[in-house]
């Protein structure tokens, strides 16, 4: 039997399961129970078993790339029928290059040090106690994501590396691709002798399953939403389980008066145009007033020449080709060949604009002045702050994490790219020698 038939048979089986159960709550509870049981085993799973599972999964994904791409063709058709925008379709699309990147991510996570059991701090007390603070898995992680089927592999790999079971609920548009990728991950688990329930996919597109997942406090320890503002807002509003929030990437670049002209043109062009559909793409350009007719004009003309629509505020919109900005262009995530631009008086004005319109995701300053850079870094609290570097580097793989579940913008311990280490908690190991308290 060819692999495509296997996938079809598996999807049909899952569809019958949902129909026979006729009760999403029952199905989700079963998934939760199995995830909790798997998490109990993963908490002490040998590191080499997790490595083997991920390495085998990477090989299987690559060997079955044709089947995954065929499944993705179905998803792309579904997405077009659903009316997804061009950037969302780009996020959904898989080709050999992106599948190779997925495999590279699986292997990179496998090669990382296992965070579980790491002693982060230890000390002795006058009482005679020896205390260690040790990394431990969170337990069961629920991941809800839109469009990007590669999140199936990234999230599965990172949760496994951190000793967590994971329940994956991809968007309806990525259902077939996610199912195909998930099957490869399960094969890796089985080859390594790990519980196959360690990585589970919700077997339905029905949104009622999401509502159930958000209420499963008995089984799920944390929810990670990865998607647009609507999805994240829904999760934050409805979840009874703690949430690592991933808000939209309203990414700003401020060009300071001391910015190097050559660096500025290169960084801004890459930050906007390399790939517009990712959350690290630049969406707003803030230009120091003294640079409008020099560096500012050069950068804007570069963008216009690259067919980027520049929506400019006062001080910028006189440049030929610039479209006058509207009020709602500030604080907008375009995910397209569009960027807002405006003039600011200085770094403090740039900071004020970002505080008002940003999303605490990623913001960048282009400057050669150390004091100005330090002021920008100190007075903004975005999860990622950059100096003289493209915001397209706002990515877990680029940070050396192998992959990421998302960029967390909240205030919990996981901020910025969420990798394996961020998917752990800690416990205290206290050792005495018949020690008693007076």
C-alpha cells in the first residue's frame, strides 16, 4: 500500500471516530488522558531515546516529502476556496526547500543538550541542607496554530525534547499537511520506544475541539497559540489553562541620526522584503527628522523600487510614489509588501510611538551611538530588541534553538522565541542527613 493510501485510510478512520463518538468533548478528554499518561513517561525518558525519535522522524519526513507535498496541494486548494490572503497562502505552502528546513530543524533540536534534569542553581544552608534547582518538564502542552504546517514538526520536536507531551491543533486549512507530518513524528516515537501519544493531533477541523482544549485544566498545563490577533485574542479570552501569548508582529525600525547609511539601506530592505509573511518582517519605519532628505529618502526610494507600497505620514508623504498614511496604518501587521513610514524628532519620540502602536514582539534601532542604543533597549520592553540587524532574525532557529513554537510576547518566563528550554519549569531537590528544624 502506498503512503498516500495509508494517510487516506488514517484520515477516514479518524473521521469515523469523530462520527461514532458524536461527542467532541469525549474525544478531547480521551486525547487529554492519553497525553497525560505519555507525559508521565516522558518526564524520565532517556535523552538518547528522544534524540533517536527526532532523527528518525527527520528521515521519514524527507523520504515522504512527495506525499507531504501532495497533502499540501489539497490544503492549498482548501485555503484558496476559503479566501486566504496571499501572505497566508505563502505561510501554508510547502515545497522541498521548506521540507528540508523542517528536517534540519528536527535534527537541530535533536542535537541540542537535553534541558530536563539540568541543575540551574545549587547551594548549601547552615541547617545542613543541600538544595538544587532542577529543570523539569511542564507536562502537557496544547499548541493551537494557523496555516503553517511546519509548526507541527517544530512544536512536536521541541515539546518532546523538553519531556512534554503535546496536543497539536492546526488550522483547518493545514489539516492534511499536518496529518502527514504528524504521522512521521509518530513513526519516530515508535522507533525510539517512546509512547506514540506523546505527540497527538486533534482529528477534526471542528472549532468546538479548540474550545474543549482551552478548558482541559485536568490534562493540559499550558496553551501556546500561534497565529493572528483574532486567534490569540480568542485563546486569551476563553482559556482556563495558562497561556504563552504570541501576538502579531508589529515590527518597527527606527533610523537614528547617527545610523550608517550603507547598513541602513541593507537592513531595512532585508527586514521588509526577504519574506513579508513572517512575524519578524518590518511593518513600520521611523525616520529621524534630520535624515528625511538623505538616508530616509534613499531607503524609501529603495523600497518603492522593490515594489513595496510605502504609506507615509507627514514629513514623508511628499516623496514621489509614497501613499499618504491613514490613522489605522500605525499599529498594523501587513504581512505583505506594504510598510508604514513617518518622521520622528528623536529616539524618545520613536520609543513613544512604539509603546503606543507596537505589540511587544520585535523592534530595532539603526544607530552608531552606544548611548542611544542603550536608551532604546532600556526604555522598550519588547520581547526582542535589535541593533543594526534585520528583524528577520527574530526566529528561534536563528537564535540557535533549532526551532520555535512561536515568539511569546507576554510577561511569563517564556518570552521571545519559545524553544525547548522555555518549555520547562523547575523543581527543588533538597538533601539532608537526618536534618531536623529547631
